[in-house]
């Protein structure tokens, strides 16, 4: 059933999953490094913020960029698969 609904081979999907995982981990590690460096250089430590401010900062710096990055990475691949199947 999976083969009928998804024309992408299983190995390729695992490879893409691994690439996506590495991309997310790398992005979050870089984000942590930049944020901690900025906090230590500018204010000498971590600033105290409220829970809502922390949630908004986390969303805007980690969730939203990843939501915007992944569709731009997958759209060309999907277009290639669709055009290959239509030939």
C-alpha cells in the first residue's frame, strides 16, 4: 500500500529524513551558539524573560524558519517526481 501511494523509494525517503534531521540539528546548534555568544557579549549572561516572551522568541527563531525552509527544499524534488511519473 505504501508503494502504491508513494512513488519515492524507501531508501531515498530515509536518506532525506537523515538529511532533514541533520539540517534541523545543525540549525539549532548554530542558533544556540549565536544566541549564547550574543547574550554573553551584550548583557553578560542570560536575561530573565517571562514565559510568553520566551515562547515567542523560540517560535520566531526556531519553529518559523524551519517551517519556511523545508517547503523550499522539497518542492523541486516533488516537481521532479511528478514530471517523471507523467512521462
